[in-house]
C-alpha cells in the first residue's frame, strides 16, 4: 500500500471494548476508523451471547466496589433495549452466617440504594426470586448478548470507517503520527491518536513500542444445558440470574416443554485453547448444583446442548487497564476486561473518550470518577516511577506487579 489512509483517531480491535469506545467517539461528533484482524466485529471473546452484569458487592478492594458501581450505572444506561434486565441473585456463601441488618448496612455503605441491592432472608428470596437461600437481590442485574451489542454499535455511520481483515502487527511513531503496520512492515493506516483494544494481543502490540504489560490469558467455558420437562431439576431451575461461585442465566422453557439453561464458567488460568472440554462441562454441572444449593440433583440430567469458549485477558492486579499511555503520547489502552467485559467497556468508553478529546476532568467527576479511580485503571500503574513522573519515558517503564488483593 503506497498511500495509507490517515485518520485523526483509529481504534484497533472491534470487540465489545473497541466497539463501545468507537461508538462513544461517534456520539461525541468525532470521525473514527476501527480496524480488526477478523472479517467482522466481535469474533473473539466478545462473541459471547450470555454475559451478565451487576455491581460487585463482595468484600475486597474498595476501589473495585466503587468502580463496578459507576461502571454498572454507565452500562445500564448505555445498552437500552438490548439490556435484558431479569435481576440477579447473589446467595450468601455456604460458610458464612447471614445477618440481614449487617448486610443491609454494608450495602448502604457501598452507596447501593435498595433499588440496586437488597438483603433477603431465605423466605423473602423464595418469594421474590424463587430461590430458597439468603443473599442479596440485585433487581437491576441483567444479561447482554455481547456479540449483538458490539455489532449494533458499529452499524453504518457516515463518520465511521471499518477496516476488516487487517491485523496490526506493530506500531511506530514517525513525524508526529502513529503508523499502524502489518506483518510485512507495510503501513496499513496512520493516525494522530490510537486506541488499542485488542485484549491479550495488546501485549505484543505494546512490546513493538517498548512497553511491557503484565497481561495473561484465562480460558473459560460456559455450558448450555438441556433439561427434560419432567426431570426433578425442572422444579429447581431459576427464573432470575444467579451469581456466586459461577453464574447462570434464568432458565428458558422451550416449546416442547424442556428447558435450556446457561451455566458458567470455568476459569483456566494461563490457558488460551479454544477447544471445547468435557471436564469444563463437568465443572459447570458442579457449579450448577452449588448455585441452586441442590447437591442431590443428578448432574447427568444436565444434558450438554452447546457451549461458549473464550479467552479472557487479565492484568496482574485483576483491574482493567484503561487510559492514556503517558509514556507514549497519542496511545490509549483499553484492555484486560477479565470477566467484566460489559461493565468495563461501558466505563472505558467514557474514560478513553474523555482522555482522547482532552475533556475537562470536571466532566469525569460528574460521572463519579475521582482521581484515585482514574489512577487505579491507568496503564502507568505498572511502571516504576510513573507516579513521580507521569510522562516518564521507556527507560522508566519497568513493569511491576502490584500485590493488591485480587478481584474475582
Ligand atoms: C467463559 C466466559 C464468560 C464470561 N462471562 C462474562 C460475563 O458474564 N459478564 C461480562 O461482562 N463478561 C464476561 N466475560 C468477559 C467478556 O466476554 C470479555 O471481557 C470481553 O468480551 C472482552 O472484550 P474485548 O473487546 O476486550 O476483547 P475481544 O472480544 O477479544 O476483542 C478483541 C478484538 O481485537 C481484535 N484484534 C486482536 N489483535 C489484533 C491486531 N493485532 N490487529 C487488529 N485486530 C486485533 C480481535 O480480532 C478482536 O475482535 C466472559 C468471558 C468468558 C471467556
């Protein structure tokens, strides 16, 4: 290619993350070019059709709790029609004693109003959600078909250019602009600003410009089970989503009376193999028993009817990496969404757009972002000396692995 197109803003990666960011930039009146190695949007981890979303309410990192609350509200308002609000119940962990007043106070301390999260004892939970276990009812919890949502975000728009089947193998900075090059060193595109939303592939792309990121793959398999209408499981199947050790969607009854039920997911650290595994289905059957507190249920009655296998990308500290790469002006990262693709992509769209367009920080504060939250997500957190010198150059970019508590 002798005359590569130049764009002010290019987004690399058309999964839910890149698509949401591109869409937000369009909403802000910008022209955007999105480029992906695949021949269409959402072919990798974002081909997921059965993902759930709710604010995190477990004990743990206070920043994670604050961030998921903001992200949930952003996600809820973003996906409108596609947002499948069926509610999500989070049962009390088996080993924990349930004190309703204590849990209610705790939820209040997280800034979660009763319309977002409410503590229920087993009787109330049975009445409201059909599940006879104590826990927290997240009535606005929902599921989203990430594949459809990503594709809807990239529908034709006069200011949107989609470049498919184009793998960016490396980046190079020359004459004040970023060059996006393929494997044979041809320049595919050039841009003033580049948003990199390529999940685990962000690692090799960043190493092409001397930045090392602590990213790793975590394989996951979700199982689609079929249950006969007269099987004892049929009486136990939930009409809401459940999130605990694993998660499930509300069961759907089909025309022939049988049920279809999605239960996930395995969590295979460091693995990136996309093949389906019987062992992952076995694991999901055990999770199904746990989620419904139905250990006597026959796992064999959960008949495999399909699955989804994907590779999540996670960072060393389990928080997403979202923000300007201050060591390389003009590069913005949105990766490591882990198991919270819905929440973090909604949050990334606002945060990255604000940074790309150089918004006033007051705008972000209005969305609930405080400086410490922005810093917690920034790529700079992995580089020694970054706090003292935010614009530090490569010589300073030794990766460090923070020892912060791990998110789920
Ligand atoms: C089993 C399982 C269950 C999950 N459950 C949930 C859930 O319940 N709720 C939830 O919110 N999330 C869930 N997730 C996570 C969610 O699916 C992911 O976080 C999300 O899809 C990641 O989106 P992404 O856009 O960052 O990455 P991807 O969807 O992987 O997109 C990256 C894109 O970049 C492109 N690309 C890569 N390298 C290049 C390159 N060099 N040049 C050009 N293009 C490139 C790829 O082709 C791809 O289209 C789950 C994941 C798994 C595996």
